């Protein structure tokens, strides 16, 4: 089994979990000829690598078989002479089948996930954002075209830090944390412009002050209600 530098260069820019996923898939196919289940982005990249691994496995098996034949022919004076003819012309570098495989696989990946080639980086960031929301609110939201479109639109107006701070502030807000148990804290909710504007600049101290003020206001309202009765 051979690991090419192009594999390493393509994988090393991905998040660590995607790197682990891809390297595991490469070793499983290269050493054990087994396939593994991958995430959409990892699967798209692995499809570009798989033809080379399969080709190497085929070459390795052919080497073993030819070695056995050589051993057999050696006992009988050598391999019988055969006329060698090229059934196909040599492959030119510009017509490398791996390049064609890349084009076809990339096109399939874009149609399936609706991610353009120049949007791959922002899509990876979006996957990490959804994972962060799920971890923060103990949910299991999936990546969708609708929320991806919202994420792309917000990234044109806000920084990644603004979006992360919004999620953290919502997580600390007593209304969402205590009263509704994060019922409304979805990916779509966290990406609403109004929510980002409300929460993006709130520090933990300001959220705590806001919670205290809301609690005091609620107590006053309850007290007045009791008095009027």
C-alpha cells in the first residue's frame, strides 16, 4: 500500500475529525479492502482517492500471482516466450483517468449537497457550527440546504465570533435555559438576524445581569398581581 503526498496535502487542511475519518478509510481499503461509512464532505474527497487505492491493490495482487507463475516457470526453464503488443496507447498526463474521476465525483458531490467548489471551506465551517450548536444545546440537528443558505448569508454580515457568541449567550439566557429548556434554540433560530443583533455582543456578565433584571421584574409583576387581588 502506498500513501501519496497529494492525499496528505488534501486531507491536512480538514478538521481533525474529518482527517481521522479519511485516514482510517484509506487504511481500511488499502490494507483490508474494506469500505467505511463517511460524512458527505469526507465521502466526496475519498471518492477521488479510492480509484488509486483500488489500482494499487490490483497491482499488488497481480504481482503476487505473477510471482507464483514465475516460480512455476522457473522450475521448467523459464516463462514461455510471448509476443507483446500494446492493446492501448500510453496514458498521457493530461488525460489521467484520476483527473476525470475528480471532475465526475466533484460534480456528483455538488449536486448531492448543493455545495459549489469555491464554497467547500465555508461548508466545512458550517458543519462545525452545527456541531457546536448541537453540543451546546444537547440536540441533534442535521445539516440542511436551508440552514446552509442562512449561514452563508450571515457570514457576509457577521464574523464567526459573532455567531458563536450568539449561541453561547442564548445558552446562558434564563428564558431559554430554565423556562423553555432550549425548546426554541435551533440552528435556524440562532441564525436569525434579530437574535444575532440581540446576543452577539453580550458577555457572560451582561447575560447574568439581564437574567437578574428579568427575575426581579417578574417578581414585581407577581407581587402587584397578588396585591390587586
